[in-house]
């Protein structure tokens, strides 16, 4: 694949992309709308806008005949998701979504073991998404996903991956009932400590607070190893820029006085066809960060996933096998999500090159079904945990 154009509203990042990929001014744009008035000049486009800005460019580029890889979630309402799927179908283009968990080496192996009957019939799944206390504070209290937009809260923004994966493991089994409970239980003004300030830089208890912005953002810069999260706070993560950003911007606010409103702890219970029962929990209050803990319970065995490792227990032979993911044979720096970023891009590029959408594991119709589970769960939660009868 060759990158031939970039649309990016922020000047510094726009220049960075242009330099990295040796792009001429004719193919550097400040908005995606500028691209759509040009004659089609590429095979595919990657849509990496914020969540509530996916639908419009997706439909516009589909109408122009571009194949599309779009970040998850699809969109922030069910009707928008449906419109995106219909646009891909009408224009006969490949549309893939960034459900990277489907592309991890371990989960591809788990799916294969399930399909081959290694644990017999699935009876139930217990699935835990540990977001991590500091990760949640960064992204869902201070960051881009702190506010519910349309029908899109933290369950959609963070865990549409997970409900999609559950649906993926269960194959063609439909969800019949769904129920969800959750709320913003902790990161709110009622829980602000007595001596806490509105900003971490001025706070008397900052050194003992687990949600200290000083610890999260300034310490990595002082150590000389600024991480991904500091680069989100400002484009040039040095002490001066980071300090100014924490003094004036959202990432320096006390977690108890931010303007966040999304759930920090939520559970979802589901009943699928043939008596298969699933429980899912998303929580901010974990030491682990995004290392899912999943138990898949079968009539002949059990698969126990913990992050990027899993254990297969066979009831028939009483043997236990432990698996760890292997690195791709190809040389790649795309190690994100246990090399799933690499496998996703590899599959998408191959699908476009061969015009074969079956190579994609996260196509439009299948992704839509997983998203519909999230929308149904949110309807239940907002109705006080009402049991919803569905056919998804």
C-alpha cells in the first residue's frame, strides 16, 4: 500500500504526514470534504475522525467508489450505522471496521478452536473488560470520550469491540434478551476529597491521588520517555508544553470536577439462542489495562483467556494446553493490540487488491450486528435495567 493523500485539520500533524509520505501540496487537504470534490485518485481511504464524524465521510467516499477502512465504532446512532452499511452495499465497495480484536493471533485461534468443536457446544461466556484506572481517567473523564454523544457512551466507545467479539465467538446464534446496568458511579463532584483543588498542578493531595495528572503526564516527560498519552495532551510533549496544557486544558482538571458524564462501571447480561448465556462487565477500577479476561464455557472443555494468553482445558482427556501469540513472520513495526493492527491492515489491503470482501473479518453487516447489541444494552440501562427482547 502507498499513502497518496492526507486530510487533517491540524497543521502540525498535516505537515508530519505530508513529510513522512512525501506528499505534494495537491494531495494535502485540511478537510475530508476537500477530497470529495476531486476526481477519485486512490483505491481506498482510512477514516480516522472522531466517533461522531464517521458517517458523513463514509457515505461520501462510498458514493465515489472508494473502498473504506473506518475506525470503530461505526457511528453514534443505530440509523447512522445502517445508512453506512446501505451505502457500501449500494456502491459495491469494501467496507471494513477496526474491530482489531477479531484479528489478534490468539482470538483467531480461539475462534478456530470453537468452530472445530474443541470445547463442544458453548454454554456460556464470562467476559471482563478492565479499562484501567488511569486509562479511564485519561480517555473517559478528561479526554475525547468523556461525554455521551447521541447514543454513544463509554460502552460503545470502549467496548463495542467486546460485544462484537462475543457475537463473533457465538457465530450465527442470535441474541434474544439483553439487560444492562451501569452509571457514572465515582468520577463526580460528590466524591471530590475535601482538600483537592480543581487542577492537579495546584492540588495539596496530588502526590497521594491515583488520578494525578502530574504523575500521568509530566513524569514520563521528565524521564525522557514521553508515552502515547502525553502526545495526546500536546503535539510537542516537552515540560513547557505539557505544563501549559495541564494548567489550561482538560487533561489537567481534577477527575472529580471534569464535565464527564459516561458510565465508569457497567454490566450487560445476554441470552442467545439454544440457551447460551453471556455476562459482560466493563470497569474503570482495575489494575489491568485492556487485558480482557474471558472464560468460554463448553460442554467438552473451557477456554480461559487472560490478555494475550489463553489456556484450553479438555474435559475428555483432562489435558491442559497453554497458548501464547506468535509474532507475524513479516517484519513490521505495527505491534499495536498484539499485532492485530498489522493483521487488520494486511487483510484490508489484500481484500482491496483482490476485490474480495470475504478476506475481511469485520465487514459491514457483521459489525452492525455487534453494534446493535450495544445500542440495545444502552436502551436497557437508560430504562433502569429493563429486560429487552431483541432478535440480533
